[in-house]
C-alpha cells in the first residue's frame, strides 16, 4: 500500500475503495462499508486502510462528523447508512488504533504519525458521541454499559 499522508483516504487502498463505492449502485454501498468494517474486526490481513476509509464514511454521517476527503474519498452521494454501522466502525477503528492491525509506518512515525493519531482520535470521539447519546443514534441502550448498542438487521 502506498501511503502519502495521515488522512483516512491518503493511501492507495482506501482511495481505491472510495472509487469502488462510487462505481457501485447506491443501495450496495452500505453493504460494502459493512464488509470492510467486518473484515477488520475479524482480523483479516491488509484491510486496515480500507476499514479506516469505511470508518471515516460512517463518522461523516454522525451529528459531529466531518465530510470525507473531497479528493480521494467518495465523490458520489452516500445513502443514509444503517445506524448499527457506527458500532462496527468504532470496533474496527479501535483495532487499528490499538495496533492489532498491520498499519503503514507513516501512521505511527514522526509528524504524520501524530497527525494520524489526532485524526483517528477525532473519528473515535465522533463515533463515541453518537453511540453514547441515544437521541442521536436511535439505538437501544445496552443495559450493562448504558451505551447505544447495535441490533441485528
């Protein structure tokens, strides 16, 4: 994977994923995003860049989310994503942040590493806020944690 910066789409794999999403019919895009997140959660190899792109797309639809990269991210209008993707996105992001995934050295070294960690932290904060506030997510609350929990679709 060629990586040129700390952003979620600043690498070949995520940029290619964005292009594939743009080429896919709108109704198939949520399933492609789900598959990318689930691949990271399962521990599939070499999927972290695509999963991080999927995380950024999911976070962009959260109330405090920022738009995805206008150059390398998806260009086509994304349909409203199922709310349960927010929990999957958080789980995938945590795997990448915690070092359980093989990530590009640029994501951990020098100034780019600091920028990447800050960007990943912002994505995590956006997802956590959306999951913690049931008025934002409309997810039922988990009795044990008090956080929003995803339901089976």
